[in-house]
C-alpha cells in the first residue's frame, strides 16, 4: 500500500529567486553581478527581479507558461531567470546566434508568447515571422516595464520541482530539444559544486564568459550567486582579456571549454608570460572532451591544483569529475561521481558491465532534468526507473574511475566492428601538425562505414592521408586508422565547443 508523503510545515522550496533574496538579506550592498566595471548589488538584483515578477504577472503570465529570452551575456539575463520563474513561468533560454528559421522552430516548440531580447537580437525574433509575440527589449522599454509594474493581488506558490529554465540541446545529433530544468536541480548543482571545487562560496567571484543561454554557462554562475558569491560577466571570449581578469580581477573560478585553452595558448609567448599562474582555485573544463595532450601544458601554466574535468550533460547535470591530482595519472578519464550522484555502465540488456567493458552510461541523483519539453516519447527513451542516459558510451576501471569512450550515435560500425572515434581523435590531437581534429564515419558499400579524418592544420604544416596513417601506426589498431583526410579551415562547433558532426558528415 502506498502512502502519500506530506511535506513538514517547515518545508521551504529552494528557488533561485529565493536564494537571491536570502543573499540580499545577508548583505544587500554586496556586489552580485559585475560587467564592464558596473556593479549590481544583491539588494538591487533582488528588487529588480521582484519587479520583473510583478510585471510578468501583469502581462498575463501564469503558472506553467514559458517566457523566452534571446540575448547575449548581460546582467539582465540574471534578473530574468530570477524574476520570471517566480511568476510561475519557465524561461526558455534561446541562442541569439541562431538563424531566423532555427529561432522560429525553438519559439514554436516552447510556445512562448512573451520574449525578452537584447537590442541586437530583436531583429532575429522579428524575422521568425511568428504572429502575436510580445517582444520587450532591454533598455528603455524594459526599464519602463519594471518601473510601472503593479503589485499583484496574488503571487503564485513556486515548488522547487517546478520548471525553472528550458535550455535547448545543441543539436549535435539532431533537432534541438527543450530540456526542462527544475529550481531544485540547479540549486543543488551549486551546493554540490561548492563541496567539490572550493570556488562556489560567498567569498568567491566566478567569471561567466560562456553563453548564459547554455546549461553550464548559466548553471555554474547561478550556483555561485545562490551562495552569495559574485560573478563577473563577459559578453564574448577574448583570450588576453580573460587572462588579465584571471590574474588581476579577483576571480576564483571559471568554466572553460577546450577551444578556450587552445586560443589562449595561441597567444604570443610574451603575452602568456604576463599572466602565468593566476590566483585561481578551480578551472571547470566541460562541454567537450579535453585532449589529454593539452593537459600538461594547462597544469604548467595555470598550476597543478586547479584543473578539473567534469562530465555531465544538460539533462544529467553533474555526473563525475576528474580532480587535479588525477589529471596525468588517469589518461583520457572523467573521474569519479560527484556527491549524491551515482553512475552505472550497462550492457544493452541492462546488466552491469565488468571493469573496462564498454557500455552505456546511466546516472541518477538529485540534479537530473524533469524531462524533454512536450516530448514524452523521447523522455521515456532517456529515463528508465529514475536513471537517465544521453547515449554516451563509457567504461569503468577497477578503481571506479569513468572513461567516456564516445557518444553512442557517433560510434562507427565498419565491417561489423564497433569503432569509437574519440579514441582516434585523442591520438591525432598529439600530431604536431594538427590544430584541431574530428573523426567521423561515412557510408561505404563494402564495409558499411569507413573512417574519415577532418582536420585543421597548424600554420605551415602540410598534412596528407599517408602522414596521418603513419602517425597512427602502432598507436591504434590498423582497422581504426582513418582511410580518408579532409582539411578544413575550422571545425563547426556550437557555442559550448562541441563539434557538430552532423555538419561534418554533410561535407563532400
């Protein structure tokens, strides 16, 4: 017999808006958000988020609605994800770099009728041609909205399991899907990161330089703010600017993707020398695999105690982390699970894999997504008895450390043999003439699929297929050596650094 669970009378939901109000209560004058030298205190942030909640209610926003934001990084982004959800609506965070047809697809999918935009993105939303949208631009119109917001007669009760934001997946393997994230999951991400990284506390300042419309780009800074720490926002990545802020700006933590490291180390030696060994507590590397060949240089430049390589997805939140002391000891590894999180590597029949046997990675814990927006069938494929998989293939060694072998959808089957391109990419990243690389499978009448290298050559380097094959020989099995080479000026990547292999497969 099942019994209904009744929350105790002392129960209080964790929400981002509530966390900001609590921080403002502790120290209202403390800087919460800094950008271009302008500070917004916690007191002001809480007040403006409250006014936005009231304005949204006055505009007809009710519990269960979706409001969209299409904007580059700016302080108002934080106000929106703090204030609008307190009106009962989830915030769909839409990439302002989309084409109009892509933005229309996402706006129609989430059903938003109210869209908040930065001025440069207004044209993008208007070009979608969706009728009946209310579009409010940050600036004078937004400030009037806040100033004139009437006090609502009733404020909705927000449960921590309610939808907070809906970021859209990058579409690396198909059409983007809305990932419903709850208040609870993202508040717990911040608390767990506080235990793991030491840069998510009230005395910390986090550099928010990755797009806020993405899961980790927003989730990590929000976690710091929820603890009463400060964030500094950059609108775009500039390698020297980032190094200057890390060295002299009081920054204690930041989230980086592999492309950021590559761009930093492309700076002239005299520039790098000015900013070496910044006083950081933690670097969080995530969103795309960090090449093993790059790690020694990262640790030499930034310090031996700061580099963490996380594994997770928008749907799963945090799964595991490779800590600084294990970066060189555990090759091509993503570490062990975070506090409160569990992971299993399973065969197709659901049974557990043996140590070092490759299978599908499943995870569970308190930071998982609620499901895909209006896609129950796809949610059912990803969620099994409370465990979630995003289709990544992994293995676990005898010490319990996890290794992501590849995405299940990126696996190549050639002559009936499973081949994981990521293993080959790790080898090729060490090639002195390769600046960036991806390996894909292309159709083959004889073998089903054959392997193709898509590479960006370093300046002055001459790359040939024979050179690639010779470099790989004795490093990987002969059947894993790609048979073709395509040279490109740059690999197509999304804003978080993931290679868009669907675009690579479309290349002739």
